């Protein structure tokens, strides 16, 4: 069996997932080259700052919806079978053998106490976004999807509830790296100025047969790519120790089109993430304290459970008020979503004679599209490898 040598550039969720799927082919020798690795925190490294979850906004019938659809089975499997991955169910019922048991969310009554709902609250004007439609395409794949009765969404036109997953990124990224390493993937750090330079960084051959570009927002300035369709969309969140009792989000807020409200409780003591905002073309890595206050106020209003669940040591009793003063803050966070006009770039081309497969531009949806996009990238790698072999035979 002829070996092929693949270099994946980027060690975020897209790069690691692509490397993991490539490693399943016994003929591939895979190297991951990256400036940042799991455990690092930098504004240039988007994946650690993500929510992360499975809440599709992709429109029905689009490639993006297909990527999301094809990712769900693996995320559900991880939540069911692999507690070490840091992925857990949030919904009415959980097939997990060790079900998550958070505090009850008053917004999400459930007949099953082993888990709480993922709940989306919406106004009629929000339904241009697939996530807030009363009948989204993903209703057929996410368990327990249902419309909530009017009494459970006062102040909103409608609300839906379903089972989904939340991902603890501080666990999941190292988990992906460890699975890659166990499968024989090699890792090395490097700072590239041109994508074609990656071909010389294979750990298994002098020159790689294929380079896979998973550099996210860095593809805006990376030589050989320089994709001007990319732009940053700044996000800011607050990570707290308080328990939310589920995931919830609203379609809009009273604080402007660039601000939003979502609450996500992570697995394995990962805290609860409160968000957020979506600020196009904003590169600022510093925390906006006024925005942070609004984020916390909206989260507490949406999910009062945050400030009614005991979470502190008995010697450190929180204030009696039920407002944001009762939030126990772990840290404030800022990240840049790699949004691309036209959506994710999944295609191959020759750059300086090297076959290059692109898998970047996932915006804020890298995790929930990760396996679907990686599967497409793996198919493109196979095409490039086969074409390369054909050219080699032709020269003979």
C-alpha cells in the first residue's frame, strides 16, 4: 500500500477533527502543524473561546445544513459513550449511561429529572434565523423537539425545546489531540507566512503530498491564500461558576442588533458560559466592562436559576440580592469568529505546485459543523492524492 503524507495546518477544532478523520486511513501519514495548540489561549486561536454547542442556524437545503446534519451523530455518540470528551446532553431525556443532573430550569419544565432542556425563545421577527423557527430542519434529528405552550414563553411569540449538546472546550480540544496522537498523528509548532511552506514540515517525508489549510481567520493574511472574503466577528462572554440547569438563548435583545443572549452549562465542572455579542470587523481583544454587565443582566433575566442555585463555599456566602452580584465569575473572554462571505471554503487547488485542501471560514459554528466539514475535506484529500498518483504514472 503506497503511503501518502498529509500536513494539516491549524490545531483548532477544524484542524484536529480533519486530522483525526484522515488518520483512519492506514495509508495516510498525518502531521499537524500549528502556531497554537490545545492548552494555549490567544486572540488568534478561536477554538478555546467558543461556546460550544450544537444549535444550527444553517438554512434548510444548504451545504452548511448538510455539514451540521452530518456532525450531530458523532457529537451524540461522544455525549453517550465518551464522558472524557467533555460533551454532554442538554435536553428532556439523555441516553447517557451517567446522566447529567443539573438544577431544574423554571423555563424548561421536564418530566425527566435526569437532564434539562435546550430552549430557544423567539419573536416572529427572529424566524429568518433557522434556529428560532418553530419548524426548523433539525427538528427531525434532534431528540424531543417540541413547541412549548404559551404559558412557558411569556414575552415571546413562541419557544422551542429539544435535546442538544454542550461542549467543554478546555476538555474537548485536548481530547481530540490525544485521539489523534493515539492514531499516529504527529504534531509540531510553526509560524507560517505561506501555506505552501507547510509541505516541507511533514514529520514522515521531505515533502507532503497534500496540505490541508484549517487556519481560520489567519487565512485572511496567510500567503498563498489571502482570502479577503474573511472578516472577524468579535464575541465576548462571561464564564461563571453558577449552574444554569440547561442551555437557553433568545433571538434578539433590546440592546441592539450586535448583542444577544445565551446561557450554556458545560460538562465536568466547566462552568456556565454567558453571552454575548457579534461585532463585525472588530479586532479588539480587550474586555468591554459595560458589555459584560449587560451580558450578565440578560443571562440572569433569561435564566434565574443562575442566581438561585448554591455554588459557592459555605464560608463565602453570596449577597442576598438575586441579581448579577450573585454570579461567581471565573473569567471574562473575547474571541474572534472567522466569518467568511459565501460560507465555509471547502475546495482544493494547487499552490506553488502543492495540492492544498481548504477547510476554513466556519464563523461561530466550527464545532457543530466539524465532522461534516472534515468529512468533505477528507474526500478532497483523497481526490488530490489520486490525481497526484495519476500524474506520477503519466510521467513514467
